[in-house]
C-alpha cells in the first residue's frame, strides 16, 4: 500500500461527498446514500492506512 492507495482513498472520499451533495440537491435519496457509502469507504481505508503508517514508525 502506497501513495496510489492514499490517492484512491481520497478520490473515494471526494467523489462520495460530491455524489451525496448532488443527491441531496436533487432529492435523489439513492444517489445520496451511495455517495455517503463511498465517502465512508474512503474514510475507513484512509484510517487503516494511517494506522499502518503509525505502526511502521
């Protein structure tokens, strides 16, 4: 796991936020939920990466 994984996690978070906001704005509950799930997935992966980095030190 390296920089590419961290960038992918950040992308998931940002795309998820945008999708959730678009769903909120349009009243599309399915899109909002998908966005929240994608954002959460990115957040969890980022947290896992940070934990791994902490143990490497």
